[in-house]
C-alpha cells in the first residue's frame, strides 16, 4: 500500500496511535537508520501489516511523526482566544507559543533527525520546508489578515509578513537550542525576544502604533 502524504492522523486506529508514539520515541532516541520496524513493533505491538496498512512503510512513519508535531504546534497557537486580547498582546502570545514550540526538546531533536536523513530521503526535507513552521504559523497569517481588514495594520502580503515576524521572534534562540543543548532557554529569554520583535513589527506596519 502506497503511503498517502495527506494522511489524516485523526483517522488512525488505536494501534496506529501506539505505533506512531513508539516510532517517535525510538526515532528520537536511536535515530532513523538505527530504528527498525521490529523495534517499533516490539514496543507498540501489532505487526508489519499494521504499519503497512496505516503508514505504508518506515518513511511513512517518520512523515507522520513530523505531521503530528506540526499539528500539535499549530493547535497550540490556534487555541489562543484572540478576541479577548489587544492586537499587540495577541501577537506576543502567538509568537511566544511559536518560539516555545520550536525550541522544545521534541522539535529540536526532530529537527536534528531530519537534517540527518534528508540526504537519503529528500522528500522529508521537502515536507518540512513546505509544511513545517509556515504551516504551523497559519493562525498568525490568518490573524494578520484580520488585523489588516480592521485597519489595525496595513499589510499587502500577509504570508511574507508572517515569515518576517517568525524570523524576528526566534532570532538566535533557535540556533542556540540546536547548537548549545546545555544552555537553557528560559521563558523570560523567549518573552524578551518576542516583545522586542513584535514592537518593531507593529512599528513597521503601523507607524502610529
């Protein structure tokens, strides 16, 4: 059975969920190449047929692990009750959750894993590039469109504005998380970076803010 990249993770069986969770743990612990289907089955139960039916193959499992993390990240940002917040506070909260996610142990470890497998599995790189952080920040793009319609800011290209804001809020924190694993990134570090970036962003798109 060929793997479908548009797999809806919510449609997984209970066994499929166990397999996906086990695959994530083992991939992050041992690496992709060193994790066999037998290891995943030993931890999650099921069989090769279970994996083939729901994920297609081992690469399909890794793809699903990545998709799952994107969905979790997106849900965290999208769950903010924007109507209850002033625009500056809403942007700060959304950006804080975005940065908090990308410097988390799970996503940093997954990012390192992806860099290792891309030379042999270039499709994984395409997936992360096209459906990773930008898709995870779709709620921010949608919110910028809303602010533009309400004349709070003036943006002619919301997607480009999202990319700029994402780069500003993560600053060097993402590289620090990747390259200096023993250096803690605190919530205060993230909040300081986010506050400065959001203020600059609003000034750029609304000089009177």
